C-alpha cells in the first residue's frame, strides 16, 4: 500500500480517537487535522456503520452515467466490428450512420472505448512519432491524374506456391484498380496493364519504383514496359531509390491488403486470388476512406476519357531531330560508329537534336534519355524525379 495512503488512514483513526476522549470539539479537531466539518461527520458515520475497513479510501468512479451508450447500441457496434475486424472507430461510425441515420450513435472516441472494453482492440506499443518533413507526394486533382503501381512483397501459399501481387491504385480517389497475381516480368505485367487500360482508360502518369519490370538503371530509367507507357502518352513518375515513402498512399494500402488477405495465406494461388478479388470489392465499395470524407473510393473515382487505342503509334519528332531506330543489341548508327543506347528501346525510333553546347540530346517520345558528346560517347540520364516539395523563398528563382 502506498505510504501516503497509509498516513491518511492513520490520521482518520487518530481523529476519531481524539473525538472519543471528549477533550476536543468538532471545530478544534477539524482545524487540527485540516478537514471540513462535513468530512468529519462523513468519517464518523462510516465508523458507526460497523464497517471493518471504514477508514480506507473508496473508489471515486461514477456509479451511474445518464449518457452511457445503451446495451443495444453497444451490441450493434460490437457485431459490426466482428464483421469488419480491420475497420477502426471512425470508419465503423460512418457505416453505422449510413445503416441507421436516425439513430444517435456515440462519438468515434466512445466507440474506441467500447472496442477496448470488449477486447476487440489489440494492445499497441506507442512510439514517439518522428518529426514531420516536407511532403513528397505530388498533388493530384482528379481521377487518373496519376496511378500508383507496385508489386507487393511476395509470399507463399500453403502449397508453397510463390505469390507476387501486382497492385494499381488511383492517386486521387484511392480506387484499387487491380490486385493480380502475376510474375514480376514485363510481358505478363503488360497484359495486366492492357486489361486495366481497356476497362478504366489511360491515366496521365504512373508512379512506380525503380525496380523491374517498371524501371532500370538504363537510359532514362526505362524498361520496355515504361517505354510502352510513354508511347501511350503516360508519363512514368519514378520515385527516388530506396524511398517507398514517396509512394506512401500505395504502401499504406499494401499494409491493409497484407493484414486482410495473407495472414495466414490461402491454400493455393487460386484461393489467394479470390481473397484479393474480395478485398478489392470491399476496399472500393464498402471500406470508407478518411481522406475522402469517409466515402468509399468507388463514389469518387471516374474512368478516364482517354481510351486504350487499338494500335500504338510510333513516336513523332520535330523536323530538327535526326531519327534513328535502335538496333537489336541496343545500339544506333551515329557518324559511322555503333553507339549503345538502351536494350529497352530495341526496335524503337529515337530523336537526336543538336544543342547550342556542341552536343546532341537523345529523346524517346517526350523524354530526354541522354546526351551524345562530340566524341560520340553516350551519357545516359537518370529518370526525372520531382523530389521534395520545398517552399520557395520570396524573390528566389523557382
């Protein structure tokens, strides 16, 4: 028992013992022990009740709260949480208000307390939050301004089959466009993109990492897949290497996908794909999203007006460009020499334009991929990256 609590109990016993002697008035005892008269009479009443531990502290908890949530609403909240165990209090409140708009539901904080009381919230170790930095994500203002794509980390099903889920989301509406098990190679991945483009149209840009099959260490960071995007009029937005936070919206979706579909994994690949399909329907049509005002993504997303063409046309270059077609080894013929450009552009025409600095810039579609110097050496460009969105100081050049 704490020392201070022990001293308080001893003082109560001594105060009543002094009162029993008859040598002290109630006013004198209250001044001596620094308590009010009501407190003295309360302790005397407790002693006279015959309670053995009358001098001990009692709980100060409220015995009755007229605003407490009734059992019927508590049962409804608990049942909805058991049905959707991955939804938090705010999303549960949104679903409750949609199901029964005339019912007065408790606040999200109260729903959280109810879930904790019912043992439906696992304990989480709180960590000191890191310092916030400037935002990395480029703003998107409408559906299909930018899609985010990635391969979620691979895992194995119960029959030891390797699973590589290719995922696509719309950056504006968070609409989950596709979750498809496919080998992380260019040809099978391109087939998945063809289906998505035919169903939802073409985005203006695609945000991705630098790994295969999206990016490479070659000229402009291009692969045959991202070069195909450029031919369709889609700009590849490569994040910085080893910087998944630059694709944070998509990575956050991956965490939810992993928790709800792969822990534990399904029996086989077909069963795992069914889980992904069910998750996609739930994520788009039922799960409210806080960034969308607790609306599900399908209420915000609209398909693109740019349809997938039946035939992909070759790039066109201005008249001041010399056009060369990349040969099978990835080279071009330039001033009598074979110069390596990129294996990703084999069979594609590239444009070469002279610069004022006595060199030539090499372009594919709308993207500069390298420089040709006077000695005929090709110096490849890294992919353009927006980087951090830092505020500019007044008067400084952008």
